[in-house]
């Protein structure tokens, strides 16, 4: 892992470089307070100050460049314009091995220039937009724990390369207690020798999790705006100006770029037509997801490149005026490691009078990984616990829909949320009902009289219930039947919607076209399209569920297997279903 260890000569040199902490700090001590929070503006607070006197170091290392070996790995042209890097033979095998540990293809990343050109993925209309000369500047906060070397450096360089110098106040790196050797001395030396003095590094003395790491960065920041990035990003052309312009025009705005996808296997930077993008939603199970821009918002925003309201944000990439960040309650400091803080901040911003928007002319790529290449101390489900903290503070009675998905969390210790509730009260933040009605009216509420005629378990007289059969998180799946639970569980919770769908949160029952010899047609759960047609059902007083287009009845057959199908309607118990609750 640490190539210092493979090269004795480099080790020899490294030992002769004075330890970082013994260098004299520069800058004067100066601190102030924002909302009772100590904000340390003092440069000597940082563990590494890029502007430190290098002459001492250089005379010691006599021209030896410990970074030359990294430079030599780069293959000119690889990955340029965002093209995929395709490896063959031994290298491909090595890459697969490394991916299983690091969650992305570091062999490919190492072959790509730290300054590669990525495609301009913006809406073509963006090119003509003019921004103010005097935009607010930014402190860019990049947090990381055990990040891979080239993705981290490429993130830093792409900020330096793509942000106008006068708008970049500083880059604050926060190392959340990494233990990879290359992130210690080698990174210190890279910052001193290769990066401009506005890049600074703060090391945390214990593993703090991404929420507290970001708070540390925010406390050290001195720029007009705070801008947070994950440690594996690449910025697009003119990415900062549209964010800064919007914050200048609307000081209570929390703004996010469109997040482009960088492939974890090939480092390909994907691009679409520039115009289509999605905004943030959430599932009642407490997960962030992507949703289409509803028609009312397309009309309100007026243009495809205007700020677009988003109910939630993904979490990792956003900008906000520094004072606004603190005024709006920064973060829940008691959230650990990873997960949940993104929905918490989203609900809070909207409910407390701010706006959360996607700014279409700002684009940043992010490497999406399929697992976390770092530890979760104590093996806690931090996403679940952090989300339970979120729903306790922000969701009012709607938290029932979360706990229906996560009954386990009702008996889990989630700590004390009284400080957050106190903040909510003091700021007189609005209710979750207000948020749903005004910011996310298209969000389906399974047990709401405006959305459903009936809800709950869908029970057949022989005590079998419709059941997702553990496919809850999937988009499209075959569902079926299972003995009814005697408690409320998300897997057996369905609505009969006002659009006549047999519906779960975002999935609706649809009848397949190709049946068997007995004329039985399969029934699938697929994303709801809300247009009736093949998803429309008739629910009779006698308990039938008749698929309108085919005129076939939902049937559990013998009830012995978990299969469910639609077939010719007959007077049979296997075709009788009642919901637990009928609203109207
Ligand atoms: O303990 C930790 N300490 C850290 O410093 C855990 C993580 N981190 C760092 C980590 O090195 C990385 O830079 O925090 C950053 C985010 O961690 P990731 O990259 O593992 O998270 P993610 O990209 O899988 O998850 C998304 O949701 C998270 C919820 O807690 C965070 O908000 C992430 O920032 C967020 N990422 C994005 O929004 C990018 C777009 C992804 C989407 C959708
Ligand atoms: Mn990430």
C-alpha cells in the first residue's frame, strides 16, 4: 500500500525530512464566534501550512522526487475527455483484486492524468450565461478517510484547475483519522511541495465520521461560502460560478450541482444530453433516491437552466453562505460515521425557511462506489440510527411510515435529540406536513386520504397477505403471498390509490402479457406511471381486485406456493382480498 516502503532510497530521504509538527506555524492567532460556536480562523491551527518555508526541505532531499514514480504510471491520453480506461490481462486481474478492497479501480485511476479533461456535460444554454464579477469566494472542504491516492489528488487538482483563483479562498482537507501510510508523511510532503499555499490539511485525532469531519472543516473556514466535496470528485467547466451567483442572489439557498457519474471500474465520465437531470427524493424507509422534476416545478423555474427546487440533496456536494450554514443549524453533531445527515439537512433547510436547489449549469463528477472501503467503528448501523434521529426531529407523526420499514430502530438507542428539537422550536420551523404539501406534493403517502382509498395488509380469507417477498428495495419484481403478519410491516403494506393502483411507495402492480396454459397471467411490481392503463384495477365491495385492461382477477391459487397471478374471475375464495383500512 505504501510505496515508500518498497523503495529504500525514498525511505532514507523521508527520514531526513524534519517532522511536520516541529515546523514553526505561520499566521497570527485570531478567533471569533458565530452563534456561540468557536470559529478558529487561525492558520497555525492546521497541521500543514502549504506556505511553510521549503528551502530547508529542498536542501535536504537533494533533488530526489518521491512523486516521480506516481507520475511515471500515467499513460498519456488515458481517460482523456472522460473516456473509459480498459485494462487487459494481468493488470485487469490486479484491478479486480484491488477493487474488492478499495471499491474502485485504482489501477485505472493511477494511469489517468491528475489534470485530465472531462467532457462538458452542461446544458448548451449554460455557455451563454454571464456571472457577476464580484461573486462570493469559497472555502472548499474535502473530507476523507483512507481515500485512494490519485482520486484524492485528482479531486484537489480539479478544484484548483477549474475554479477562478480569486474565487477560491482556500481548500481545507480534513483527514478523518486515516491509517494508510501514504496519507501521512507522503501527503504532507505533497501538499508542501506540489500544492499552492491555499491548500491546507487538518488531521482529526480520532475517527469522527463524515458529519463531524465536515463541521471541523466548516469551523476552520474563512471564505464567504462553504462548499463541501467528497474526496473522489472531478469538477466541470465553470462549475463554481453558477453556485456562487445563486447564493449571492439568495443568501438562504443551499445549492447543489448536478452530480455526474464517474464509473468505479473504468473511470469513465458519463455524459447525457446535458438537459435531462433528476432531483432528490427519499423513501419512507429513510433512503435518499433520485426522482424526476415534477411538472409544477418545470413550469415554476421557467428555464431548463434555472435553479430547480429539490426536496432533498444527496449530501456530499453542496455550497452555502458560511453564516447561513450556522444559522440553519449546521449539522447534528451526534451523528456518527456515514448516512442520514443528507435527509436531515434537506428537511431542516426547507422546514426552517431556506431553499434547496439544484443549479443545472454547475456539474461535478463523483465516483459511485458499491461498498464502503472504510470501517464502521462498533459495527453500528449509523445510517439507520442517524435517520431515526432525523425522523424524531423533523417528521412529526409521519415517522410512523419510517418505523413501519424499520421496526428494529424503535428499540435501538439513538441518543438524545433534545438539542435539535430545541433548535427547531427556537427557529419556529414548519411541520413535515407543510414540507410534504409544499415542497414534495408528488410524494406518495400510503395512508393519506388524499392519496388512497384503502391501505394496510391485503388479506385473503385463508389468512395469506400480499407480500413483497423481501424485494422491497427493488424497482421491478414479482411479488406474491405470505402468511399475514400480526404486526404492521412494510413488506405487507399496500395502498389502493386514488389512481386505482395496487400500490406500494413507488411501485404498482401490473399484469404481464404472457401467461401459462391455464390462462394465468403473471403480476409484477413495477415503477408506477400514474396513467392508469395496465396499472389500473377495480376493487369491488365483494373483495375482488379486477385488472381493468384484461378483466382478470387477482388470485392466490391454492395458496400453498407464494405465487400470485391474474386469471378469469370466478366465485372463489382465492380471488377475495380486503385491505385492513378503508378511508373512503
Ligand atoms: O467516517 C467517515 N469519514 C469520512 O471522512 C466516512 C466517510 N468519510 C468521507 C469519505 O472519505 C468521503 O469523502 O466522507 C465522504 C463521503 O463518504 P462516501 O463517499 O463513502 O459516501 P457516498 O458517496 O457513498 O454517500 C453519499 O451519502 C453520504 C451520506 O452520509 C454522504 O452525504 C456523502 O457525501 C454522499 N455522497 C454524495 O452525495 C455524492 C453523490 C452520491 C449520490 C447519490
Ligand atoms: Mn462518495
